[in-house]
């Protein structure tokens, strides 16, 4: 899968290929249908003073998305494939 990636502290992001993840205990896997960019993402991309003090790189940013659950990990009881 493709992902935006912040490899180190500093301005910029990279578009990279990553292996398809599998959900662990208590996790779900979501096929993303739509995503957005929020203010936090812009801080991380520009690597301003806020990001330097609040974020540890490397990371794959992003938390504004919607989609469909395609897999659930062990222990997940309140979410199902198709949600």
C-alpha cells in the first residue's frame, strides 16, 4: 500500500510503499475510502516548532479518514467486517 511517511525530523513527507498490515489484538483493519488533511498534518509536514516539540519521527501521519472494516484482530467484539 502507499503511505505518506515522515522519515526524520525536518520539513517534508515521502510517498512510499509499505506492506499491507494485519490487525493485532484489539485492532481492526480499515480499507480507506476517503481521507483528509488536518492542521496537525500540516504542522508535521512543515516541521514547525509545534511539531518539533510534540511529534516523534519516523511516523506515518494521518487520522482523518473513513472506510470499511475488512478484518478484525483477536479480542474485537464490538466491530465487524463490513462496518
